[in-house]
């Protein structure tokens, strides 16, 4: 794929980052509870760092499918919120270098994009790439959130319990990056926090906290999460208030609690609202329903 290098501009002053971790989250695919978005925002705010690579969004983005915001002021255009797909160089609390790839998911040229990411991984000698997001699940917010882990080698995610057997779901550029990195012999993992389906369209900081824990376990990075924990505490108070004010919502949560507890007590998988694991078609349908809902207005 000869034109993959033309997809990005890279800062030539960045040294080889032997052993660095690449974290990545792209907007546009399933991200229930905005879990991946919240973690990306947290990392950017907590560990400020320069942009070291910038992708050519004109080649990758379909502007008509998600039009960038422009600001009108009186009688002229005053601002344009240009989409950016970038890699930032950050350092964790122990000054360990890490890279953060974020921005809109490419609408086209997925193979070229995956190849470009692979070349950056090899350029900077990245030891591990980690993707993260949230997925909607039939679980209650009053219980510990689960996480689905996947990787290019079983050893990378052995400490996490398996969630699904063989399934088929709508693809994403993030998933393709992981798949192609694995084919090229690079270590890559991904995490999906299980977000209560009734909170999937809201910003749910607890899901981002679940992702922080998973990322730290597999990468060895030190990622302080005090700000996220405070956001999660405030969100929990508000969720509980709304549930207590609605008999219907309280019934839903109570039913999910009973199902969750039944599965954990019998050492079965606790992710579903019935007695059987969801099929690939069930999961694909849930993802597609979530993606369809993403086209609507944002909900707090």
C-alpha cells in the first residue's frame, strides 16, 4: 500500500519511543455511555502533550455524512470547527511515554489507514496498542461493570474473563487496525466497557473508569483518575435520583439486578438479561440500534 505514508504528516523531531504504548479511540462507531470519548478527554486534559502526527482528513472523512460545525456571526462566517485526526505524545504519572490517537473514524480508505497506523507503530517502536470504547449491555448500574477484552494474542488478555464465543458484529476502523497489527506480528488489545443499556446514550463516567482500570492492567501505565471518579460519583447520585422518581425505571433496574445476581451466583456469564448468551445476530442488532440512536441529539 504505497500511498499509506501520504495519509499523515509526522513530526520528524520525535525520538524513537522504545516501549511506548499507543492508546486509540475513534469517534463514529459504538461508544455507549461515551466511555471511550470520556477517557480520551481525561487523558488529553490530565497529560497535555504535543501533536506528533496528523492524518489527512480530507482523504478520510465524508463531510456530508457528519458536517463540521461552522459559526455564523452577523453577516459572515466567523469560525470553522475543522475535524482533526491526530496522534499526541503524552507521558503518564511516572513519565512513561504514551501515544494517543484520536479523532473521527475514517469513512473511507480503512486499509490505507490501518497500514499507516502500522507504520507509525514500527517507526516509534510501540510495544502495545490499546483501543477502548463502551458497548450497551443488559446490566444494572448498581453492580460492578464488566469489560469485554480482545487481543492479537490470548496471553495479552488472559487475566480477563471471556464474554462471547464466535459472533459477527458491524466492523470498525479501530477493529481493523487491531486485526492488521496482529497479522503483522504486533501486540494489540481492545476493551469494551459494559454500559447499562438504559444509560447508553448518556455520558457515563463509571464506564470510563472501568476502561482506565483495564488499560492500566494490560499496559503498566499509571493513569490517575481522581477527576473521573468525582464525575462518576456525581453521575451516580443523579442516576439514583431519577430511578427513585420513576416506578418504571426502578422496576427495570430491579429486574436487571436479579438477573445479574443469578448469573454471578451460578458462575455463569452475567452480561445478558435472559438464560442464554446473546447470539452474534443479537449483538449485531444491538450495535446497529445504538448506532442509529447516535444520529439523534446528544443527551446529558
